[in-house]
C-alpha cells in the first residue's frame, strides 16, 4: 500500500513483550484492589453460615446504630430485579427468604473503614431455621424423595448422546471415577469500586471477565437502563473462569447509589472462596468395549456434575462434557448421559476447560485400562483410535481442520525420558530436592518408584451450541506528535492471558504502524464477549483484524495520489473504523440424540508425565512434563509457552493437591494454608513441541491454546502415579493416603 510503512518486526508471530508485563513483575501495576478515591467508603457482605436454611428475620438495627456506618441493606433494599445469573436468573442479589449454600450473601454494610464495616456486619442479627441440606449429587439427581433445592427440581440439564446400537465387544473395561472440586485460586481476590454519577447512574471499575454480561445483569437489579451503568475494566489478578459470574458488582453499586459516596469492596481470601464459583466436582461411570487389538467398538458413560446451589454456566458445562465425553477417538457406538444438578454445595461454574476436564480424566483412565487389557502400550491404544481431519465425533460433527493426533502422540513418545538421578535408580539420589517430600527429608530414596503416564485431551474453542458469539473492535489511526499512531479499543478483558499484546501485534501486522496503544476496556464500545473458552485471540483478534483492514482500505485511498501517510492524515484527520466479528455458526445439541455441530473449533494437546512416588508415604514428585500441542498459528511464541506451562500447572494441581473439601455443605479449607496449589518447587521442567497446522476458518489460522493443556496434564500425571504404584487410583486429586493406605 503506497505511503504506509511496512514495519512488522513486532507483529504476529514474534515474541513481543507484554505492555503490562514490566509493571506487573515490578509491583507497580494497579489491580482492582488498589483503586482509591479520597471520599470513598467501604462495603462488606454478611454471609450465611448455613448451607440450607429458611430466613425467619433480619434485624439490622444494631449495625445501623454503630458510629461510622452509612448504610445497611437487605433484599428489601434491592431497587430492581432481585435475581441475576449468566444462563438462568436464579441467584438472589441478597437472600430473600432462604439460603441455599454456606456463604450466600444476606446483607450489606457501608462504613467509613473496612474494619468498622466488618464489625457492623457481625452485629446484624439473622434468625435462621436450619433445614436438611442436599449435598449428594446422585441423590439430588435420581432419588425422588430428595428435597428440591429449587422449585424447578434438582436436574439442571440432562444431555444424552446416542449413536449406534452395538454395545458388545470381546474386550470390556469399566471404571468409576471422581474429580474433586477445584478452585481457580487466582491471586487477586474479588474487588471493585462503584462511583455514583450525576445522572443517577453509576460507574463501576471492576475486575471481571465479561464487562457487557456484567452490565446486562447489574442494570435490572439496580432498576436502571444499561446506558446508566458504565463499567470499566480494572486490573485483574487472574481469573480462570471464576470472574465470569457476578460477585460484589451489584452490592457495590447498591451501596454507592444509597449513600451517594464511592464504595469499594475487597474480599479477603476466605471470603473469596465463598464468593465465586468453582470447578464442578464429578462422578463418572464408564464402560469401553473394544476388539482384542484395542480398537474401540463402543463407549457407555454416565457423567454427573455437581452444580451446587445456583445455575451459573452448568448447562454449558454439561454440554461440553457430553459432546466431548469419549475424547478424541473414533468410535461408532456411543451412549452418554451427562447431568448437571443443583445441590446445597458451593455454586460451580466456569473453570479452565470446563466440562471437558472432568470427562478427560475418566476417558483417559479408561484408555489406560484398555491398553492393559489388550496387552498394548498406552500410546499405541491411543494411536489406533485417534481422530484425524475428516473424523466424525460422537455428536455427528465432522472435524474439518487438521487434527494430527497420531502424529502428536508418536512425537511425544519419541521425546527422550529424563535420566534417573544416578545409575542405581531413584533410591540412590543425593539431592533431596529431587525426592518426594523434598528437603523435609522424609526419604533418601528408599521406597521410591518411577512411573510414566500419558494423557490426551480435546477441547472446544469459543462458545458453542448456537450462542451468538462475537466481538467488536474500534481502530483509529491519527497523528500524535507528527507520527502515525494506532488506538485499538475493545471491551475484551485482559485477565493475564496476554490479550493486550495480541491486539497490538495484530494492529502492527495489518497497518504497518509500530506505535500502537490498546485503550482501557469498557462498555462504551460494543461487547467483546467473555475472556474464556480460549476465544479472545480468535474472536477479538478477528474483530481487530477486520477493523484494521477497513482502516487500511481508507488509508490506501488517501495515499493513492502518492502522498505519504503523514501528509494524508494531516489533510484528513483521524481515520476510524468499527467492526464486529463472528465465527461460523454453531448449533444446539439435539436434546434426545445429542447430535449437532455444536462447536466452532477443536484443539488437541497430549502430555507425558514422569513421576517419582514414595509408595510407603504416598508422596509424589513430578519429575518432568512433556507436551505436544497443535495451535494452528503461533501468535506469540513466548506467551504461548507460558500458556502451556500455566495450563499444565493447573492440571498437575488437580491431579495431586487441589481440592475444596466440602462436608455436609460446609467448606473446610477456605484458605491458601489448607487449599494447596502448585508452587515453583512443584512444577517440573517441561519439554514442548508446538505444531502449526492452520485452521482455514480462523483468523491467521490460529487455534485457541489456553485450555487444552489443563485437560491432558491431569490424566497424564495420574497415569504416571498408577504406573509407579500399581494402584487403580480412580479419583483426583490423588492424596498421600490414597497411595500409602491402599498400597
């Protein structure tokens, strides 16, 4: 294009540094919990101590009488709709006549100091009539005598998948599996600042994953039109799905509108565990039938997902579990029943890889059992059944882009294994950091066994089942200081995944202008959808690309007379274009057969895990993780490696240590003292092989990459522990007593 620079050295495909990276690693970045206004006051939430109870009375008088208290609110003070929710508006802003889980918000307090607000909340007198809590998801789903958590019944969604009719085979393996409740464990707890506006509306600065969905839920609860509820993205300290749902958004806005003062709410760590959704715990029954050489003939499965007290994204989680319930394997006969149920356990919703993670653990455990029954290797049984381009999934959807799973598995298997600590094996190791238990010196190598395991995962990318999945981007080119400058504006939430950087890279690539700024995400531009489902590079990236293309066309006309870009912009002023991008349509699964082209794109990742296990003490040391992933097109090599490492760490955590422990509906470990997440000492070295087989339907051919590593890493680690111990270990996380006592 005449007159436009072609500098793309910091464009797509390069390891460009993140614009927010330096500030974050130096501690200078402003997160939502750092927000401050001179005249702000503080909000605090009173929560139910019971998982299930009627509310007989609430006395706010003692709290209102305390000095420094500006407001105390209950459900009677909600100005508009009393209920909200992402998929189904079943969750009360503040409990009305009952509570359905421990930690449910009951009342709000605003005071001039956070500690004074907490003391005032503790002074509120609530009379509860405790009732039976529904905590067993199987009973909730299938026992007609079980109380209903909601009037609609306890089954949120039942999604069958039915293909074929031949359910006999010479080799049959069965198993029952369980996945515990995992927490997203982001480091920045829920927080935000609501500021009342002169027009009677409110400005909310919030750490979220989906600005427009927040506004769509907040505005009706406040009794305001959406244009009077303005949201701006504040600094987000991690998300992983837990910020898709509302937490303190409506509460802060209610207090700000009632008091006429800016109101800040910041959860402490314990409250954060109560204040957001978690990964659905799952109970699964699987039966695989195959030929004697390990080729799948049929799969039967029952997948039961505990959605907790409210709907959140449970219907979509069930859809994912059902549609991907056999994994990336060719099989002609499938009978799946996936259920999401209400209980009085903590609410569950989105977490990295939702629905697909739980099913992956079960079907991969089954593939290992099948390999053992057929006398072939775990890699070979997967290669013999691997999907490829042109394969048909259990839902009838044809994989119409590259899916080189067999090649990926062979490459993974060919990677060199880590050496044993010395020639005599693990028992001769001298460095205690290399031993299970580390420097606690629980072992010097005696009782330590090594195991190797494999895991394969398939994950849908972008929203599915007919959701109107789109993103909007506004791109502006103007002269600043005599030089061309690009401003990109979207509502896409940067939650740590590197989206600011990707938008910059796309603008540089498409416009050839090096100076690019990404504006703060807010609701003054069209929706970008959620930063979830590994979709933002695809959908917002597509929107930015199309807006840039429109700007480039206009600039080409302006410079068509041979003038420079600077001269053209001096004459015409700023050039701005807005574009909305949609991926190809998807369709809901048939409610009876489970058939339908429900997914936009599918992504594959395979893992190999090497572990050392102290079989006497039940301690596990992950020695190495290796991964092969097809990403279609590498947008930023360094950032991509970080995504694979991060997803693998979360999968390792689910395999070995991460679980919210719930007993009778009560959370037993709402702290990072007792809820364990992997540290740098738990994460092993990783070998990575990244493939680029472009998807012709996606911008740049890219394939969403953030979630797939979370799927396959968990079963790989579990399989390696099984290989070292010889135990079945049907549940994750695998706990020390599962190994030591069973062994």
